[in-house]
């Protein structure tokens, strides 16, 4: 229960203080289980941009814009309809 409360608090802080781009990057890293277990799952389950937009708290068009940017920069790539997340996406979250 304590882990759940900490996660809710982190999500609230993320929503209040981070840009849509950073929130999307954080969400993709969480979906890819970055930093969990020995090896993160690099391919996240198939998910629509509309669903990502709801999770991030922005519009689908903004998610589309950021996904194109992340793809162009090599942070993510589309593999058989699934998104492959590169560890370098963490730089978006950590960059001020």
C-alpha cells in the first residue's frame, strides 16, 4: 500500500511540474519497465496514441508530435506495431 501511495504522489508531482514531452517520456519508460528487474522490457505492449494521451494528460496530436520527435532522435522505434524504447529516452526526463 505504501508503494502505491508513493507512486500516486510521484504521478501527481509529474503532472503538475513536467511538460507533456517529459510526461510522455516518463510514461514510455514506465511501460518499458525501465530500472526494474535485471533487464527492462524494451518493447511495450501495443497502445494507441489516444490512450497514451489520456495517460499523459495531453492531446493525441501532441503525443503524435512527440513520438515523431522521439523516433527522429532515436529514442523510440516502431517494431511490428509495438514501440521499442531505448534507454537514451531517460535523457529527456532528466534534462531541464
